[in-house]
C-alpha cells in the first residue's frame, strides 16, 4: 500500500533532470506522505523519476520500491495481490527467480514473463507503473473495479503518473473542467476518467496504458463486467456466493500487520466480519455514529459484534469534529464530493488506525448483488411501461400540468420516461432544469457519461443496466474514492472482499429474481440467503443504513451558519449562482423544503474551490477547533 509518483521525459536523449523538476516531484511525493509513512524513496536518472511512499504490509523488511527486476523493469505498485504465492510458484516453474518474498516482485515477474496477459490473472487491488528499459515503453494498469487510484498528466515535457491528483498539480495548467463540475452537480462526484483539472485524467478501472516517446498514450480495456443471468438453481447460486466470499475474506486477511474490520448495521459488513472471525477469532472491529438521535448505528453494531463474538470500538462524531476536519477531508479527496457519508468514514478510519494497519470493509456488495432500493423501481413501473406509446405520452403530458408535489405526479413522470433518461445513478443531486438555474456556464449533459453504458447493456433487463451504470460511475467515482482517501488519510489500508474476481463471478450470473425477488421487498436476496447460518438472523434481514449522516439537522444549526458564510465569501460566483444556493439554504433552515443534499453539494464545491483554486482556506484542521489531545 502506498503513494507513488512517476515522470518519464518525452525527449529521447534526455539528460539529467532539472533540479526544479526534481524538487517539484519530491514535493508532490511529500503531499502524499499519509499514504506511506514507513519508507520514502525517490530515484531519478536521465529523463525519468520514480518516487514511492510505502505503507509496509507484506514482507516488511524487504520489497522496497521502486523495485528493479531483471535489469529491465522499474516498477512502482500500490495495492495487494492476494494470489501472489500461487503466481510466484507458477513463475518459478517457468524459470523466474526472486530476491524478495512479497507481492511486488511477483507482479514485476508476471509482467516480465506474461506481459499484459498477466492482468486477468491478478487477484487483488492495484494501480502500478512499470517502465521497460529495453523498449522504452511505459506500462500502467488499474484493477478491474477501480479500488486503487491512478492519475495521468501528459505535457510537452513527458508523462506524469501519481496516486493522487494533488501530486501532479505543479505540472498542470490548472484549467478547471466545467464539464466535470456540471457532472458533479448531477452525480455528487466527478465521474471517471475526468477530474476537476482539464489536463489531469484518471486511468479508468479495468484499463491499461502504454506510452512511448513519440508514440504517446494508448489505453485499452482488459476487463468489462458483465451481469447476465446463467439461470442457476437458487441453492447452487447461494452456495457459490458463500464459497466465493469465504475464499475472498481468507485471501484478504493476508498481512504481516494487525488486521481489523469495519462493522455497520447491514448484512455486508456483518458477513465479512463473521467470515473473518472464522479465521481470526480475536478480530477487532470498528463502527461510527453521530450524537443526533436516529443517526447512529453504534447500538446495533455493538449488539451484532456481541452476537458474533468480536471486540468492537465505536466512534462518536460531533459537529465540532466535522467543522474542525472538513478542510483536511476535502483536500484529501482531490476533487469535491457531495457525499456526506465520507465524514464518519474519516473518523472511523482514524480510530481503527490506532489499533490496526489493515481493515476489511463491505464496499461493492450493493452494486454486485442488487442492494439499492432504487433497483426495485423497474418492477414498480412495469405496469405503466406496458401501456401503448400514445397513452404513455398522454400520461406524461398530464404529469407536467400536475402541481409540484401532488400525489402520483412523480410516478407518472418516472413511468413514462425511458430508463436511459430516468436513471443516472444513486445520488442525482440537481436536475437538468435546476442545473440550468444554478450554473453560469453551459456544459455537456449527464447522458455524455451514461449513454455508452446503456448501449453496452441493451440486451439485459433494466435492473442489470442500472447495476452496470453504478459499477462504472457510482462505485469508482464515489464509494471507492472516499474509501481510499478517508482510510489512507490515516495510513490505514482498506480492503474490500466483495470486489474480488471470485465473488464477482458468483454475482454476475444471478437473475434479477434472485437479487430482488418479486414476492418480498428485500434487496440482495441471494447474498442474504447465502449468509443464512453465518450471520445472526436479525442482521441477515436488516435494511442497511450505511453510516447515515445528519446533514439535514446540521444545516439548521452551527454548521448551517458556517455554510451560509462559506457561500457568501466564495470566489466561485462566476461559476455558480450562489444567491440561488443561499435561497436553497434559507428554505431548508425555514423548513420549507429539505434541500440538504443540494446545499451540501454546493458547499463542498465552494470549500474545494477555496482550498484548491482561491487558496483562501488552509487544508489543515482549523486552529480554533484544535483537538485537546
């Protein structure tokens, strides 16, 4: 686990690197110190530099990076390869030799012997850069689901790659991408491969990059998730899920450091904890909640931990905690996020890092197994969807003249709108009409992100299409982005056993009826059945809350006062109509409407803008709210 930064010059006969460039690369590396406080190395030679911040998890005494292999490769690697021992044995049989016992050298050897064909054989989470000195070719790749980040910037000087965007800012022109901002206002995150910087992009999940001097970049996809039913017998499917998840949890427990787990109220994290406890009976788990009534899962998580027989440490987050740490949280994210659930995750990770270096968590289950309630919408709208086209157009016209908020209006609108226009993710903050009122610029529509995804799933049902959209947008852009940044903020490695190739294979062939059975209102039905007898019955049937965050309440109190001041002082008024945002806040505080999600999204952008563009707010915790300890 680490942070890295790489530069390769575009000049064929590049001499020693300019000292100012080396200083800037070193500064970018230090900006990611939280990703790897155990070891820092920066190697530079003619025309290239490889920097690495290491959080040592496996083979702690060896496996330093940058790693050199066979006088041919220089490699930096962020992540874990869980089947590295099996791959190592296979490579030794093929004639490979090893100087270390960790997974980094196995990755280098696999790429040396198998080339890009090694990628589908890797079981793990990874982002890596490998430079081939024999051919002058730079290779990079990212894991299938985007668990680990990888940023790219190509300039006239050469190509830069890094684990975080902030490390590349000294080399970018700093142009704000207004299309990315427009998409943020829709999705509550910046969808990949975009960033808020027009020049810096992310390598998409399941993709690999090659770059040569004079040849530029070539990006290819090596993995594409497919959710197509195999018409399995239910009991066969349930057993396959249980076997795959048990295998994955066992693999994810590999470490030479203490390992714990996160525990909320739902079946996802409970399943991971229950299976991990089979191997580590002394497992230590962690949970978080808020002071406000109805916004804490601590009591439920504590009871679940008691039933599972594991030790639990809870964390209570206060409003002062939030105000004090928000600047650092937003700075860590690189791009703004309107998802308030990252706040408890930040404090949860901080507590966990005091006891363990690795934590297991339940991310990815909802996208693979059908865990979001919105996935039931196609079934609820099926009746109206079967009506003749003319009748549907008439009902849509009727909905348009019905008063806002009138019972049945939303149902008619949704039922007469094609899935491609109706569903564009879990969050959906501002509608196109609301964005037109808020934005002071024009930008591409949200369908620029989703249209191709729907085209790729034209042969599956609406639920599978919705999952596919979320696997490519919501999961990497929101869920995994916050998981990586909020855990690495405290030098904690977060592992996600659901996003494992074996678990994916068990989920990919499930029919919609097995995920969302028509006879009841549960979600993730197949997963719940697979966990029968493994997690407590009360947990197996419980609806997931997912660390609920009281932004609705906060905005009516001290944090709302702060947000009002932030909007009033913001230098982003040339991009957004902040008077419109202030009216949303006023109406929310007066109880006219619940505008909490909209106001929070705008506020987080304004805070991001103040930190990264204006430079008027420091990313350090605010001194007047400094922690007493």
